[in-house]
């Protein structure tokens, strides 16, 4: 038995060795092209579309007969059977054309081979070197002679695309699997639909499969440009394509099992639209340019540019330019030339003359296919302009002007020039420049609208104290340089600018000053000395000071020294203080005939002091007399936090008997409790609240005690003591209104009666009399009421001091601010006292109690004293002279002149 097993084992070993030897001797297939370089020889330089050049040998080690090829030169194409054909017209200018052909093996790996199309006669005739050295490959090559015929098969072969398969087991599909793109020529002629490719699945022999494509151009817009036969998998294009509209299409191919769903994963298919030369070049504009008479030969005057919508960087869009015609063809027909690649037009001929040939019109052509294809044209109009061979000249060699200091953008002088070139041209238009005399840039010069006037202006404010005179040198040129070879001298002019001194306002240094002071700084205490300096040093003026703005009326300033003092008590908590800062404006003015005033800003940073006692915000509360709920009262202190909480509270007077009060946990609120059951009614609770430094005040809280329990205040709003009063309120208001109306009526009647009683007959009825004697009031009871000293009325007039009138609102004196009515009744005393002080210091508040000087004749007047006039009944006064004073005194003459009327009395 053992011998038999050993024999079987030996036989197996022999079989395995024979099998391994057979596999070692079997030839190995390597996918790829048949050689490392393919050379196709042709017999002509011009290759027509459709011309067959030969066949490309390729194997992918499978039984496939249809292989997919692509090239990197769109002028050549390789069919599925390997035939290399000319796709577009090709001209072998250098005797050869090199490019690459690509294909893919069964595993999707890309394989590339270099290809050279050679015209041997061209190389022999021109001794062209290096025709086959571009690829730098010294390996085996295959040369194929071209066959001058075209593909005429009834149905051309197309590539067959197989769905990629992954390996067995759990191996994933390789990431470098690439489905090569398909190519379709745009505008292709033929009967549509045209077959482009076919997709296949290796499962189509086992199962019934249906094929379809999805994506733009299939089931998405533009819809149905490509279709697929669902049974055969043939891909068709249904209409001619336009590369300029869509250069490529991307689809997904699907293989579905009949009634069983998806058989393969979707496969991406890319269809590239191959460009055809179907768009001719075009120009977007007609070109206009100026060329000067003296322009040098070789100078570029204009550059043209054409566009081509065909595929960029191909012969279809490779443009060349040339000039077809020159009008007029004088003095020669080649006055201009164009760069065939860039489109730049230059001057090549001599003899440009604006007077003879003012304009040239060039017809320029652009052609694609490097100048051999489609063409487009445009017009280029060149206008010959005058050359600048004459310099502008000032009409005056010097100018003098005077300008006030501190004035900017003021015209100093206008300078005129002349030029013999053609008017209103760049060779005639002038531009000006300050050559010297302005190192600080105080002046600027610009050209006037007529292009022949230079306007010199101040660019900055001039300073008389720094420089009273400026001497400038101004030059003039044209907008364009002088023509080559023209010798001219630049014209210049001297401008002397005298600066006129003006009165300048004093200047505060700094413009804004900040001082820190306590808010309780005493009245008449100094705040700061804020001074200004007068920039007019030559005038020897004095500077005085005044308050311009002082919203709260807290400050005074010394007129001569600028020392600012406290006029009224300051308050950090005042309404004119923002962020603890109070702002006032100080004025400084000189003693010129027309004073100039400068301003400075004073900012006072007020330091807080403990000048405000805390108070309770709530003034009224409601509380039930049974099981009363605690009342939380809020405490506020206008001072800063350093003078604020923790607060303390205590009850005063009878409030201690019925109420209890304590501070809450944060010491910022009061918890008020009713300690005894009180009858319904209103009670005043007096609480003294103090800050942490002990400054406090009494606060009166009105507590409305209701007959209720806890927080149920419904009894407070029902009829009762307060309900009855509320219900009688309309009646009370009606009665009060009637009383006020009756009182107003009585006042009107009394006022009317008083006016009638005061109405008197005028003393003089003559309308022509302008001086009237008005009746003011009764003169009293005769001599007994004349015991007074009339000198009081003109006290001080004989030796009159400077009297200031304060019956009108003074300038620059703001009204003080009055405190608003406080919410806390206990603040009423402080409120009245503060507002009384403010009214006493308010110069704008009526009445203006002062000595009013109505007539002051000065010392030594010839007029007699009024005190010499007194009433007399002696009858020795003679008033007959009144009759001689004219009709205006006729009434007085009748009253005081005496006569028969007096004798009858």
C-alpha cells in the first residue's frame, strides 16, 4: 500500500514539473504599439482632409479587433482599426510634423507612441536637419508609406467601450482605470444619426441587458443630441455639433438587467468635439490714431487686434496680419507696415506732410491658419497732426501781485502766452510749472480753459509774519515734447507776490485743555489760567478774554489774565455734565479796530464729593392691614459708588410704633413691614436713609392701608373712603370749572371798565402836530406832596462813571439752569433755595432792576437843573411867549397864557 502511494506522489511531481516547463516556454504577450517610433512618409507637403497615411500597429493582448486611439494633434485622427488619416488640411512647412498617438490596454493603462509625418523631398531639397530628432528616441522605429485614398466603408468602425470589472473577492477597482474620451468632429457632414461608439458589458452573453446614457446632451439640456440603442449599446449623435457652443459632453452609461436592475456600475463617457475652421477672424472696432509730421521712422502708431472663435492655440485661430491697401498711396505706397504676428503698425516711409496729406486710410486683413485660412478686414484711419516746432512765449516777462495772508485757493495772477503752432492742438496747448521760489509748496499753477493762460493761485495759507514777499519763476511748455531736431528756448516769467498783513485771531495753546477739579470747589476759587497768543507779532496788540459758552453759568474769566474762576457752585450730577466732564468755550480777542476772536475749549473733569443724600424712589405704597406683605423700596444716590451703598435706614416719629424697616441683604433696598393692624386709610411713614458715610435725609412715604389680607388689594379699589371720593371727582371738577369761568368773566368786566375810565381826550387834536403832550396821571395835591429831592434822579450824573446797561441780555452770558421740581417733597426746601440763587445771578431774568440812564447831557451843560422847576400860584409867570412858538404850542398857550378866562376864575 505504501509503495502505491509513493508511486502516485511521484507521478504528480512529474506532471507539475512538465506543466511548469510548458508555461516557461510559452511566449509572453506585452500590450503596446509595434515599435517605439512610428514614421509615416508622404509624397507631398499639402495633405488633404481624409487622406490615409498608414496603419498603426497595436495589441492589447486580447481578442478585440476594435481599439480606441487618440492624438494630441487635432489635424490627425486614428480610426478604431488603427488607420491614421488627415482630419484637417496640413501643410508641412518644415518638411515634417511630429505628434503623439495614445491608446489603452485591457486594464485601462494609457500607452503612448511618438509619430512623425515626413516629406523626404523637402529635407533633401533644403537640407533640413534634425527632422527625426524631436522625440530623442534611439530605438526601433516603423516607417509606413501613405496611401492616397479615403475611408469608404459602408459603416465605419467605432470604438467599443467595455464596462470596467473589478478583481475577484473583495479587491477594489483600480484607481487609475481611465475610459479614454471619444472624439466627434464639429459640423460633420453625413446622414444623422451617426454612430460614435458602442458600449458592451461582459455579462451580455449571460443575461439580457439594456443600455442607456444620462447627462447633458442626452436626457438633460440640450436634450437628445446623443442617443443610445438600448439593446446594442450603440451611441449615436443626432445632429451636427458646434464646438463653440459646447466643446465637450460628459455622460454616464448604464447597463441594466432585464427586470433585475443594474448590472454594472455607471461608466463615465466623455465626448470631445473636434474643432473645425468654421469661424473667420473679425475686428471689433475701426481704429483711429494720430501721427505727427515729425514722427521718426519705426515708431509704432497703432496696434490692431482681431479675434477668432475657433479653438485657441490651434491653426484654426492662429492669425496673421497684413496691409491690403493705403489711401492715398502718396508720397509712396508703403508709408506704413504692420507686424504680421502682433498687429503693430509702424511708420516706414518719409514725407509725412499734414498740409498735403492730412489723413491716411489703411485696409488691414487678418487671416487664420497662419495666414492661409479665412480672413477678416478693418479700416485704420491715421490723422497726420502738426509737429511741435514752436515754443510758447509769455506776453510779459514779469508780474507783481498782492495777496492777503491766511487765504487759500486765491488767484494771484493770470499769465498769457502765445504759440505759432496750430491752435487747439497738443503742440499749441500750454502747461505751466513753478521752477523756483516755492520750496514749501505755497503756490500752484494750472492751465486755463483756453489752454493759453497760466493761473497762479495759493495752495496754502500765506503767513505775513513768516515771509512778506515771494519771488517765483514760472516756465511754460507744450503738452507734447518739441519735435526731434527742433531747437527752441523755454520761456519763463518772474512773479513777485507781496503778502498783505491782516488781523489774525489769538491762538490758544493747547486748543483744548483738561483740568481735574472737585465738584465742591468754592466760588471764586481758580480753575485754570487759560491763555492765548497773538500771531500778529508786528502789531503789538493786547489779548483779552471772555466766556463764549458756559451752559450752567459756573465760570468767570479774568478779562486781562485769562484766569478762570468758579462763579457758581458746580455739580457733577448736573444736566450739563457728561461722563463727569463739563465743557466751556473761552474766547480770546485782540484790540484791533475790528477785533479777531480765537476760541479754546476748557474741559473740567469733576471729582465726585458726597453732596447728595440717598432717597427712596417709591413715594406711595399699598399694604393690607392683615398679614401684610413686606414692601421692597428702592434707594438711589446721585453720587458715585464711593459715596453710595451700603445704605442704612431708620424710622422717625410715630412711624416707629406701627412700622418696621430694615435693609435687604445687598444694602441697596429697604424692606418695610406693617407691624400693627391699622384701620383703612392713608398714613405717612417717615424713613431716614443714609449712605455709607452717614449722609442721609428724611423720606416721607404715603402708605395706603386697606382692609384686606396679604397682597389681595381688591378692597382698595372698591367703594368706600376712596371709592366715594373717586365717584364724586367729576362733580367736584365741574363745580371748580364753573367757579373759574365766573371769576374769569368778572376779571374781563373789571378790565373793560378800567380801560374806559382811563381813556382821556387828547390835549392836542391837530393832526399836523408831531410833538404831543401825553396825560400820565394826577399830579397830586399841590405843594404838600413835593417834599423830595430830585437830585436822586440824576445821582452821579454830574460825575458820571462808566455805567453798564444790564436791562438787556448781555452778550456771551448764558442763562443759569434752574433745577426741575423734585419728586421728593422733602427736597422742596433745597429746590427753592437753589432756584432763588440762580434767579439772583440770572442777568436775563426780568425785571431788570438797575439805574436806567435816559438822558445824559454831560458835565457843564448849559441847561439848567430840573430842580429849579416848581409849581407856584403867585401868578408872576409870563406864558405869552408860547403864542410865538407856532401852532404846535397853541394849546399850551391857551391853557397857560392867561386872559379873560383866568379873570373869570
